């Protein structure tokens, strides 16, 4: 048996964090690692003190049939990436790596298109995190250099798209 690589080691830990998720649609877990030490963890769920979707037994985005990746403003949850960043000091995030894992809450299958939403990208950029590693399968992942999000600003629409 070979030794697990560092990326999958940390992704496995993020996957364990994900087990605390309270969303009825998707479960996410995130950890921030700097200098080979875990700085903080986060999973998606309602803000502290508010009822979670699993406790309410319903999801407004499901009821409204909102497609994946849209209308996050009506979601009760704080995203896993944001919760991990909120729990860390910015000085601990500068130059760090964020590991993110997502699964479909109903099927348990990996979300192979897992990627931080536009809002989370902005928070990640401002936190000083250098790269994001996204699990796509049990032992597979993609690595994103956060500087790419700065260069390819998804909030600026091309004039021809309007």
C-alpha cells in the first residue's frame, strides 16, 4: 500500500468536515492549510443560531426549482469556503491553500464540477489564499491558482454580452 499524497490527505480531511453540512441539496467541506498545518475548517450550513434546512425539512431553492449555481441570495447556508475563511485570521490565509470537497446531498456522489461561486471567489481573493484544490472524485482533483480569478474577472461582463 502506497502513501497517500498530501492533496488527497487534506481533501479527505475536508470530506470529513463536510459530514457536518446541513444543506439538503449539496454538502461541502473546506479546510485552509498553510505551511502544512490546518488553519481552519468550514462546512455549509445556516448562520449560528438560525435553523438549518435539515431541521426545517425543506429548502427554498428546491421548492422554487432554482438550478445549481443560481440565486444564492435566497439560500439559508453560509458556504463552506466562507465559513473556513471567517474562522481564520487573514494573516493565516495569506499564501495558504483551500481544499474543497462537495457531494450531492441526495445521492452522495461527488460533485465533479465543484467550484467556488462568484461571491466565494471574491472572498477567497481578498483572504490572500494562493490556490484552491477541488476534489472531483475519490482520488482526483483540480488545482486553481487564485491569481487566475483575479486576471479573469467574472464580474466584468463583456460589452457584447449585454
